[in-house]
DNA sequence: AGGCTAGGTGTACGCCGTACACCAGTCAAG
DNA sequence: CTTGACTGGTGTACGGCGTACACCTAGCCT
């Protein structure tokens, strides 16, 4: 009975447990150091045991993506603009919780069913708002990466070291001086917000503000097209 | 005069040659199958020889990025809108030539000098057009991934197999039937264009059109903000 | 009892990046 | 002319990776 107590000590190791442990591990140590061997060790199991539950590492990643995509808030009733706005912001929150997810989703050659479902329901919200399939089609392209909340800040200094989110406290403009000297325009932009005390944006750069700025820019434009009955058909 | 060409090395193997060969190899076989060993073989050299010219694989990737970013057309004179539009579309062409580049650039934790220079000159074009640093700052965030021309079409079926570009000929709506059944809105969008013969967009989905649609949506919104003297400062 | 099956194990293979010791040239200074 | 440092290509080797394959074991059905 001592022997079976030892094996009974750990949970049964289901596919779901494998995937969720992998998500936690990726959250904690980054996607690049998520290996089948590490994951197996976290589960107290030998590496090959995982292959009884996932076909290979690619399928593991797909499963992880499905799990985090499922964390996005379900569509809420209301007008299309509010609904989509809330949805996208919820997706963004998910991606901030799981910093590896955006790159993982992008690197997949084909979207997973959960991603497809998310996109589908977003299109559904547009259609429910009276969008033609034609306009809805183009709008989905226009929202593009924002549909999944990607911020994708190339010059986001916070991405190098710690977690993401607003560069809120401290870190006013931490470009290395030699970089600032060579790229004056970039330097000016990086420090712009901190110079003006009456700016809505605090010191440093508020990712959330920037994201909503771009999002609203797109949404307002989309609304305008919608109101004026825009179509990609030839004018005639 | 007798040159010592008789004993000249067959392969000079400079840092530049290493990087350019790596770019060609990545273009041909994809970034995931670019290894130091493959690259060395392509150069007719032993793997460790590369390390005399690049510190490690990360530095190799940085060097490759610098090379392809340098292919983006230099800024042209003219009004800011045209200048930025041309620049971004040029960047997009570069990314279509080097399909590995967008993911590679995104996965870097810190942008390379060439990327910084590209971003800087884009900001410069805005400033030259009379944008405040404040507005220019937010505009750069808004353009976001589009600054480097990322299309990032999650539901771009062409990405799974061949090269990208417009799904121009054939392939009207190649969603697998079981997928189409489960996601009716997606299916409707995917087939929308092919149903209407008088659409500007031909059969299938014209990536280029979609990209410019989104880009112009953003640019028009930005222009409107610019004209009305938008600022992120508190009103009043 | 006998065998089927699901699930965990152990070993092994071929990739990968790269540390480290080595060696063949070139070339400047003694 | 020697010498010794420096540059750049080589060979070997190590630890980590994904995973194929054979094996074992426990529970279940007949």
C-alpha cells in the first residue's frame, strides 16, 4: 500500500493538467524555456509520459493557446462598438497575463479552433450591428492584430526585462544616452510625456492609453464608414 | 607583379557575407530551419568558423534584421502623409520578400539600431509635418505594427503553405467545410468577396487591399486629429 | 485465467548552440 | 631571419532538445 500511495500522491496527469501546467510554466519562466523535459519535471513525471496526452510540442502549444484564448470574456450584449471594444480590451488583458501568448499565436501557421471561435464571434458582433459582410470583412483586417489585443510595441523598453503593462512608476525615459543622441526624434518622443506635467499620460509611457488611443482611432473611422454606407464595390 | 593570389583563400568569409548568406538561407528554407550548422555548410565552412564573425546566434539574427531593414526605401520628400504611406508600404514589401523577418523582429527583446533608425526617421517625417512630439508619440503607437508593415492576418489561409501576397488566383474560399459549418460568420466573410462580381477586391482576399484599407483608416483619423490640434493634455 | 488496453518508463538517436583547445597563415619588431 | 603575437578556420566534445521505440504494469472485460 506504500507503493501505490506513492503513485497516488500525484494527480492522474490528464491532458488538461498537462496543458494548464504548461501555461503556468510558460507564464513563470517564458516560452523559450518551456521544454517537454521541464514540463515533465514540473509534473513529477518522465518526459515521454507527456506524449500519451499530447502528440508533440506543437500540439502542446496549440492546446495552451486554446486555454488562454478561452479566458477572454464572452461577448456582452449592447451596441457593436461597445461590445467589440470590451472584447478586445479583455483579450489584451489576457495577453498581458500570458506574455508568451501573442508570439505563440502569431507563430502558428494555422489558427486554433478557439482562436477561430473568438474571431467568429467578433464578426458576429459586427453583423449584429448591421455591418455588411463586405465591410465586416475589411474591418476585421483593419483591426488586424488588435483583434487579439496585440500591442506589439517595438520600442517598448519594458519588454526587455520585467513584465509588461504600463511603464507606470519611475522609468521616465530610459533610453541609453548614446541611443538618445543618435536618434533625436525617438528621444524626443520618449521623453515628451514626462516633460509636460498636465499630460493625461503620466511619467513614462502608458501602454494602456496608447492602446486605447489607436483602438478608438480605428473604431471612429470604422463608425464613419459604417454611417456613410461605405462599400468596396466600384462606385457607379 | 606576382600577386599572392595563388594561395588566396577560396572563401573570404566576412561578417557581411555570413549575414547575407543567412538571409538568403532563411528566405529559402524558413527561419526555423536556419541553424549555425546549416549556414556553415552553405558557406563551405565548419560551424565554429562562424563564431569568429558573430558572437552567437542571437547576434546573427540581429545582423540579419539590420540587413533587411536597410532594404526599406529611404524617406522621400513630400507631405508627411504621402511620405509615411510610401515608407510603410516599402517596409511591407520588404517583409513580403523576407517572410521570417516580422516574427524575428517581434521576438527580439530589444530593437536593433537599424530598426531604431527606421522608427526615428518615421518620427522625423511626422515632426517635419508639424506634429507635436506628443501627437507624434501617440501616432507611432497607433501605427503600431503597421510601422513595419506587419499584416499579421490571423485568418490568412495563404500563410499555411506557400508564400504570401494576395491570394490572387483561384482559392476563392478554402476554409475546410467542417470549419465553415461551425463558424458561419467567418465563412460568410471569407466568401463575401467572391460572391460579388463588381467588387474591387477580386476573388479570394487581396492582402494588399486590406492592408491599405486599414492603413488609410488610421491615416485619415490621424490627419483629422492633426487638423483639429488634438492633444493628450487635459482639456481646459 | 487470459488477454486487451491505457498510461508511465528507460534507452537511444540525431539534431541544436557553443566552449575550448588547436593550428596555419600573416606580419611587425628585434 | 627569427620570433612571437594575432587572425581566422578546424576538431572535438558537452549538455540540452524533441521524440521514436520497446518495455512494463495495473486495471478491466470476457
